C-alpha cells in the first residue's frame, strides 16, 4: 500500500521537474538570445549606415549640380535632402525595432525559467513592453517622415 503512493509521488516529481528549465538551461537560452540580438542589431546598424551613406551621396551630387544651375539644382538638393531624411527615419526605425525585438527575446528566455503566475505575469509584462516600444518607434519614425515632407 505504501509503495503505490510513493511511486505515484516519484513519478509526479520527475514529471514536474522535466517541465521546468534548469537555471543552467535558462542561462544558456538567455545568453544565446543576447548573442542573436547583438548580431541582429549590428546587421541592422550596418544596413542603416549603408542606406544613409547612399542618401548622403545623392545630397552631395545635388549640391555639386547646384554650382552648375541654380533653380533646378536647388529643387534637386531639396528633394535629395528630403529623401535622405526619409531614409534616415526608416533606417532608425528598423534599428530601433530590431533592438526592441532583441530585448523582448532576451526577456522571453528569462520568463521561461519561471512557473505558473510568475511566468504569466512576466510574459504579459514583456509583451506589453514590446508593444509600447514598437508604438514609440513608429511614432518617432512617422514624425520624422512628416518633417521630411515639409522640406520638399
């Protein structure tokens, strides 16, 4: 009689312990998420820098053309500056979104180490933080794009 309850308890303990990550696994997952976020952030920054450099080349070319002709060159400069502002706004948006998603991924790995209500609360807070970050990034980009239209 005593053996059966002990056996059931042992099976339950093993089953429950298999559902939860060990601190070592969590640390490994968090470390991997950080590395992935850093790599993605570096790639996003590099892409952004390349796009900004290309936009700036157009501004320089337009300014050189201005020396040759006044009115059409001024319109070309204005258009190139507006385009450069739009490119900058969009590339900053891309980098900021990549960073926000990287932070979200890292925190998600940390949440996986928790159980029950703690985990639910962690996940909910993490998702809300991502949504707020995304809204802020989009609002910033939209304001910068609007400013670029006034340059035209």
